[in-house]
């Protein structure tokens, strides 16, 4: 009996011990599985958090980059807008994801005023929460300064008489008395701009209006004559003839000749005296490198025995005294059959230190500049730039383009406009004024 009981007890103990070991082993595996699951979960969580962080960082970097380039494209748009030649382009504009502020009133982000004829452009690029801000300064071109309006500064009250024809807008810096509006604005509506201290009488007509210009006072900027004066100095220093190289000491006359100025060095000829061209055909030059005729004193172009003198496009006349185009001379090719906006860009220019005379039956396609007097009795297409006076006193006086003058002289004297026709469409080649330094100021682009 005792033996049997002992066996039973041993077997029971063995079974019990095995059960305890199985329970302990199961708990260990469960614990390991839980730990592994926690570690894997934490790893996965950290992994996805890292991905999320990197994704957010990439999104921020992308937004910042896009904001940067949006702001920069806004600067380009601002410069484009500023050079459109509108009467007043100050204001805030949007361009894709950028906001552009153009301020032509010579103020600065740092406070204070900018130098004369400078303006400021700021551009903010915004993408999501990213913003980038840039600023630059630029010097105004002629179109930015003036816009689509001609200027007569005036030295006294201006009288406009019945027989004068005017189309499109003009700024006059004095009182304006319109005797009759019969020939004002019949083709293109005309607006007379005056400063706030002056007025136009009557203020409106059948085809014209008047009022203050957005910039109030307008003035023609100084024109840099040094490049032209320096060539006159070279002509005045010639001491001997060198015809193959286009240099003559003393007066030089050409008659019934066909001249290609490209045959001379730099497409330029010089005379230490007076050039006279009679019944000549003169060509040469292109829009990037015009041909040039330089006289220390005077340039005269006229007909001979009924044969006129003609100049092709892209020719520049420079004289230390006068330039006289007379007797049916043609300066530049005739593009009048084309609409003004479709006419080719040419580099035709006349610079005379004293008088520029364009007589009846002469047609000149040119930027015309004189420090003394431009006397127009024939037709001129382009810019008339007269910092002293512009004489416009014949029924045959005709100009089409733009006028920038201190005073105007009619047949009855200064400050009256009583004859001729002006069509101020303001289509002209900006390259005429390459010597007027404009564009972005070096090292002015900054982020703020």
C-alpha cells in the first residue's frame, strides 16, 4: 500500500511541476511578443514621424523656393510695368503669387528720399506660409518719367489759335488759352495737362479735356550731350585731309554722289569745317551701329538742279553749329504708310549745337536735338527735343511723334501755337536716348 501511494504522489508532483513550467513558458513568450510589438510600433511611429517631418520640411523648402522665385518674377514684372510709359505707374500689382509695389515718388524702404529720377520696386512672393521680400532701385527711362504725354514747359501763358491742329495729349506748364477747339482732338481725343496752379480756358471742348497731371509738375531731364560733343571735338582737331579714312580739314562739298558710309572706318566721316551735300544719295549703318557724319561747324543737305539729297535709315548727323535740311531733302526712309505702332525701329538722329532747320518740302524721320532752336517748316517724324525753343510757325509745319521743349514759338512770337499740325502719338525709338542713363541701379537688389 505504501509503495503504491508513493508512486501516485510522485506522478502527481511530476504532473503539477510540468503544468507550472508550461504556464511560465507561455507568459515569457507573451511578454517577448508584447515587447517586440511595442518596439516595432515605436519604430514604425518614429519612421512615419520622420517621414512626416521630412515631408513638412520639404514642403517648407519648396514653398520658400517658390516664394523666392515668385518675388523675383514680381521684380521683373515691376520693371516691365514701370517701363510701359504710362502716365503714372505707382501702385500695387499682383503677378501670379507675388505682390508688387512700384513707387515712382522717390521714396525708400529705409525712409527718406531717393536721388532724382530714381524709383523703387518691392516684390513679395507668398506661397502657403512662406514669404520672401525683395527691393531694388532703378533710374527712370524717358517713358517712365513722362509717360505717353508730350511736354511744353512754357515761359509764359500759352495761346492756342484756330488754325493749329493737335491730336493726343500734351503737358503745358503754364496757363493755356484755347481760342477755338475746331481742330483739337478731331482724330484722337486730346487732354491738356497743367500743374495745379494753372488752368486751361475753356477747361473742356468738343474733343478735348484738361486737368492736373498725376505727377503735377513735369520737366524734361538733362540730356547727356557729351558723346556728341566729343565727336565734334575730334572733327575740330583734324589738321590734314585723309579722304580714304573719311577725314577732311576744312569745308567739304559733295555733289551728285552715291555714298555708302560703311566704306569708311566705323562708318563715320569727319570734317573740320562745313559739310555740304547736294543731290547726293547717302546710306550706311544699322540699328546697332548707325553711320555718322560729323562736322565741326555746319551740315547742309540740299538739292541741285532739281535733284534732292536723300539719306537712308540709321544715319546720325552731328554738327558743332547748325544742321540745315532744305530744298526737298529726305532724311530717313518714309514709313508713313504704316501705322505708327508697326513702323520699324530705326536709329536716325540729328544733333546740332545751335540751329536745326527743316524747311518746307523736307521730310525728316529722326530724333532731333538742339540746345538752341529747332525750326520746323517741313515734316518731322520722331522726337523733337528742344531744351531752349521749338519754332513751329508755318502752315506746312508738321510733326508726328513726341515733343519735349522749354518754349514754343509761333508766327506771332513765343508762347503761341497758331499754325501747323501736331500728332503726338508718342511712338518713338527708345534707343535714341541711349546716352540718357537709365535702368537698374547696381547692387540695389536686396532681400528685406
